[in-house]
C-alpha cells in the first residue's frame, strides 16, 4: 500500500506579490521550479477571470517548463474552457469565483449548477483533461460530483482550519466526506487554509490522497525560503500519515 500523501503547491501568491508593484519579480515560474525540485507532486495555479494574480502568460510558461503536472484551478466559464483545451493542460479543478472575494469562499455548488457543469466536464474529458471539483465537505455535493463522472473531488478545508469553536465538528465532516468519496470511487483531495498546525490532523485522514497548499507555504517562504517551507510541510505530512496508518493497522 502506498502511504504517501501527495503535496501540491499553489503558487498564486507569488504572482500576488509581483503584481503588488508590477514588473516581473518574483516570477511564479521560478517558484514552480523550486517547488518541483523540493519534491512537490504537482503545481496548482488559479487563473481568475480578473487575472488578479496568475496571468495567461504565466500559465503558458509553466506548462512549457514543468515536469510535474499542473493543476489548473478555474471557474466553469467558456473562456476558461477554451484556455484549458488550447493549453493542453492535463488537470483542471473547477472552483467557484466571485469578483469581490479576497480568496475562494467555499466550494462549488454542483447541485445547483449540475447541467452547466456536466457539459463543461464532458468537453474537458473529451480533450483528455482530468477533472476535479472543489466542494464543501457535504455528502450531497459529492454524490452530484459522482454523477458527473469526474476523477476526483477536492474538499474545502477552510472551515476546519479557520474555525476554532467547532473544530471537532468540522473535522468529522471532512473525515466522513473523504470516506464517502473513496467509497464512491472518487479520488479525494483537500485544500484551503492549511498550515503546519492544521495539516497534521488532516493528513491522518487516510482516504485523502492529495493536499494542495499555497498561501501559508508562500507566507512562510518569506521568512525561511520556499524550499525549506515546502520540506517542513512535507515532513509534517509524512510523519502524521505514517503514524495514522500504523495506529490503524495495530
């Protein structure tokens, strides 16, 4: 059995720093290559409608140079569909998007937008793109994702990571959703708001096969460097996952 929990690094906020004053520095491509050499399993980048951080050119450069997969986050719009297909990206994660939000607020409402998303997923799959959907840890939403025949779901971990009052409740929701996703033959990923403190418990959910982490790692990189911030996250994840597996097997 492969115990390893994959780690994807979201580099959006390298572009956020660059765009704060314009110019070319720091370059998200350089961050992607450092993450790759530091053992990242994939690179995640969100191409937003308003291009507030990553740009079309960033995505093209990363696809051209990267050896590991690019996980392209995007809203289910015709513009993004055309970009995903023309760029020949191998993975897409569909996310909700609002112009006024600072960051992605919650998962995509698949139930409400099922017909639109179904057509979107069908076109992506026809072009050999693996599709994941970013959803809240909600069984009904996961059932809707299963109906769409996507490859995976990514559980929104923000409520668990940010909510200090109902942490146990939010954790149980994540756990139950991950178990249900696996039973539904969906690969289960997770992300949003994850830190060194919160990742330890999330990594113990053996049904989760991949974590996508960005803002915290980029923030820590300001102080200790990107390579060290990734390696520290990798170490915490591996220690937690290994402990969880052996405790379960005992």
